[in-house]
């Protein structure tokens, strides 16, 4: 009878150790030391995650072990922080710089260059300077196929 009780208590403690979690809190800020709301905070390799509130604060239960928290936000670089035995992890996100050659400005927003499926035309300033037109708009019309420019008045 004593053996069964001892084994039962041992199994109970083993089960509690397997389910042990630590609560990690912190604040996510940007380079200007302003809180960033809506940052995704995820335990890497799991489906455990949360979002920061309006003041950039978060709280997440992380299983004990060698876990890493990933902080992601659109337009910011991804930051990964090892948890270890820390209970407070404050993070500063930096703005992600995107090269201008990677972006195409379209009439209704911006898209990455590799995503654009329509025809794009580039007119250089040197090409317009070589023309003997009075109006730069007329020069554009002659250089870009499919562009029609209509003048309403002679002004």
C-alpha cells in the first residue's frame, strides 16, 4: 500500500514537471522608444502566441525548456529572444529598410517588383530632354505606348 502511494505521488510530480510553464511579460518598443501595439509574440516551433496591447505590453505562458520568443510586425525586422529562466523580456524593434529597386509604385498602392504582372514603362529624363516638344506631357505621350493625354484648354 505504501509503495502504491509513493509511486502515485512520484507520477504526480513528474506530470507537474512536464506541464511546468513560466509566465513571460515585457514591453515592445520601436527605435523612438514608442510602444508598438499589435506585435505578434510567438514561441518558436509551437502554436503558442499573443499580441501586444495598445501600450506595447504582452504576457505569454512559455513551457519550461530551451524556448525562443519571436517578435514580428509588418515593416519591422523580426527579433528572436531566448527565454531561458527570464520572466521579463523587453524588445526594441527596428524599421525594416526596403530597397527602392524592389518596389513598383502603381496607381492604387505599391507592390514588390516581382509581383507586378502588368506592363511597366520607364521614361528617363534624358530621353525627354532630347525631344523638341513644347510640353513635357506631350513628350510623355510619345514615349509611352497606350498613354493618351487630352488638353481641355490652350492654357
